[in-house]
């Protein structure tokens, strides 16, 4: 039986631009298909990683004898030249490139500088293991930047805490005045969640740092490349163990999105506190001009926009995480094109968080506390627990002490006076222990703060210990 006559591949490409495939097609993709399929506008961010990964792959092919050493050297020199060229590219250059994705673009430019040897680079490699490698390399760098930004925000909180060990303010539960704490203790309450974020990030990085290259499209590489050397040269911690899993594993993307979302939630909670505290009603802090904005209509306005954007971006981050999980849940084994969407998610989350973090750090660093307003908001009813604790120290069971002080609170409410202004007779009526009590000392908010000296409490000693412990991680 006669074979059908050979036709030239892609005689009439519908859209211009380089592709790594096409031999089995009689035409190029339709413009609509190309528009949907092309990822260069997003994955151009991976160009450095793509060049680095290709350099390592060329060396691995050379070392394995798959290509000869001159060819390996020519590929290396060509990739160096591509790197130089791309370093000089402007947005207009990128917009003019019609290539399908970053891998196609780098290989095309390599062909233009190194000649036909460029056609040997993709031996034993697929874009499936290539893109997974590039993206992980990018994420390792991104994680370092995020860690530095989280650390800087912690440093800003610590700087303020050093200044406000003696500033007393109300702490709230249910958004109701609860007990006095030092402003330093409140500041540190926002530094510790960031310490956990940094721990989570470092832990996730262990699983990002796994090399997929050498997995091919799905079944592995038929050439004897040394994947351990490859991992060393690219700076990965480990080599992926199963090629089917390696080309489709995006657990690490979801994990990083969770770490970023959690950090976003922490920033949002800090922002919410500061939005309240900077309001005229609270007036505990004044945000600097540098990190406030005005209103186009109301001349008096001073808006905490950075904080509101921090709160808003947390919603976007959570959206990226849930979107990624939804994308992954129905995928059959191996690479599927759905996975191309992973880049825009992680890039968007990274951009959002790394825009927000420096602005939040700047806001914290430059804000000023109004110590008088903070202290003024501590009313004597907030020391009711301390009054009960006085009775406990005299041997009264806590439950009984709680009831006795509750009666005093009710009496003060009835008389419309502060708890501390009740006459001593009323104190003595609810408990004889009050007969010789130093009532003034009992209603001293600073003393209440210092009394909480168990580890993790608001006393100066405990806050100093927190500061020392956290500073050691900066
Ligand atoms: N642009 C693709 C992505 O980001 C690269 C991998 C393409 N693989 C494929 N078999 N078409 O996922």
C-alpha cells in the first residue's frame, strides 16, 4: 500500500510565531487558539530560570555523552548570548515576540545565535519537566524576597515595641475593653504570627526545592543524564522520585499560596487594628503623612489607605489559593494544560503580598502613639479582674471573688461612677478583706500590666524576653 504523499508541515500558519511542534499539522493554530494558548505574556517572567535550566541541561547532555563536548560548549555560549540579549529587552521587545511561551522563545533565540546545534538542546527534555523546573527556581527566589519583607515588618514592630514598653493601652476581647496591656505587648502580638509565617515559608521551601528536570514529558528520560549533578548545579535540595508525579506536582504552588494567604490574613488583622486605632474615636495612633492619603472632597480627611489595601489584598490572596485548589482537584495524572494557569496565580499572589508588606512596614515604622489617649481609654472597670485577684491572694476562692467584684461593678454602673470611685464601705460590704486594702494601688493600670509576669504576659520582663527571642530571628 502506497504512503500518502508528504506535504510540507504548516504551509500556511494562521498566526506568525515560533512553535516547538507542528510536524504533524497541516496548518498553524487559529488566532483564537493562539490567543488562548500563548503563555509568553505571563511566563516571560521565567526567562532567567529558563536560560539557567537550559544551561544545566546542556551540560548534563554533554557529560552523559548524548551530545559531544564541543556541542555542549556551543550551547552554553549560545545561552550566555541569549541571556545578554534578553537582559536588554524592553517591554516593546517582549510585546513584539510572537512565540508560544518562554521555552519556545529561548530556543528560537538560541537558534539565531548558536545555529543548528540549538536543535539538540531539547533532547530528552520536555516543556513539562522544563516549566516545572523553571517555575520552582523562580519560587525559590521569590520565597527569599518574601522572607526578607516579612522580617522587615517584624523589625518595624520590634522598633516600636522598644519605644512603647511603658505605654499602657486597653486590650480588647469581643471588641470590648478587656484588660490593660503595654503597647509593646500589643505590637509583639502582631510580630509572632509573622514569625510563624516565616517558619511555614521555610518549611514549604523544602518541598519547592525538588528538581523535576529529567522527568521528560511523563515517563522519564531515556538518556543517562546525572540528575543528582543536575540538581546540585541548579541548587535544588532533592531530585523528584517519580516522573508522572513530577510533571504535574503543583502541591508546592498551593502550599506557597496558603503561606502567602495566611500572611495576608495576618496583615489584614494588623491593618484592621490600626484602622480602628487611627480613627478619631480611638485616637491611639497617628499614621504618618507618608502612609496616609487625603480625600478629593473632604479637606479634613486623613485616610489609612495602605491598611485598607492590605485588608483588601488578603481577599485576593485567598482567592488565588482557592482557585489553585479548584484547578488541581479534577486533573488526571500527568501534565495537563490547565497547569499553565498556575503561573498567573502565584505571580499575582506574590505581587500583591510584596506590594503590601513594605507599605505595612513603613506605616508601622512611621506611626506615632498618643500615649495619653491610650492610657485615657483604660477605665477602672478594666481592673475588675485585678480586684478579684486581690481577694484571691487573701485566700478567697476565685469564683467567690468574681461574684463579689461583679456586685461592685453593678453598683458603679448604677451610680454612674467609675469602679475606682466607689466608697470603701461598698467594697467592705462585698468582702471584709477590703477593709485594709490599698484601693489606689489596686486600680493602678501600670501595676496591673506588671503583675502579668508569667511567660508570655504583658509585664516588662516578659515583653523584654519576647523582644530578645524575636530579635534573634531577625
Ligand atoms: N506553557 C506551558 C505551561 O506553562 C509549558 C508546558 C507546555 N507543555 C505542553 N505539553 N504543551 O504549562
